[in-house]
């Protein structure tokens, strides 16, 4: 004889089908050390880091993958950051993507120029990871992996 159970409560765990998609961060920087550092530091967070190593590749990856936020340098070969930002902001399909500038350039007027051109934020290299995380977190949910089911 089978016993019946009135009510069973199961804790639900997110499955790949029910889990919210991870936000995508496109890092556009010609310095492989910067790319590697960003990738390594973001591993503890629910974010997919994609890479582009020069301006034109950044444009292609933005159109192809439509990231949730872009972190980009300014001084790069084959399409600098100013050109990349202009292309992103002029394209109706990508103009809503927040762009965070991360540069080692020390031009005092550059911050104002990039913000006026549509950058959502401007950071100087070297940047403290907490500052970078706080800035990116204004645009995407950067929840640590151990909190992904909350």
C-alpha cells in the first residue's frame, strides 16, 4: 500500500533554464595584461567577460554580442576609444549600452570630452578594483557566484 503525503516542500535551486542570464561585459583594451586582470578579478562574480583588443574589433563585438556594459581604453590601434564610443552611441541598436572608459591618459579635458560624447563613467588607470566594481555595478548586477540563487 502506498502512503500519501499531503504536502512536500522542496527548496528550489536555479537551473540553467530558470537562472537569470549572466550580464555580459565587453572589455576593449589592447593591453593583454589589462584584459587578463579584468578576467581574473571578475571570476568571482556572475558576469561573462568578452574581449576585444582594438577599436574596430570592439565595434564588431558590440554589434554581434550586444553586451550589457562596455569597459574600454582610449589609446588603441585600429580605431581608438573616441571613435569606438562615437560608433556605439550613433548606432540605434547599441546606443543604450553604458560605456565605461578606463584609460591611462592624463589629459585634463579628456574626462569631460568622453562624458559629453556619451560615456557613462570615466576611470583612470591604475584603478582600484573596488572602484571598478562599484562603477560597473551601477550598470549591471555583479552578484558574487555564491549569491546567485538569492
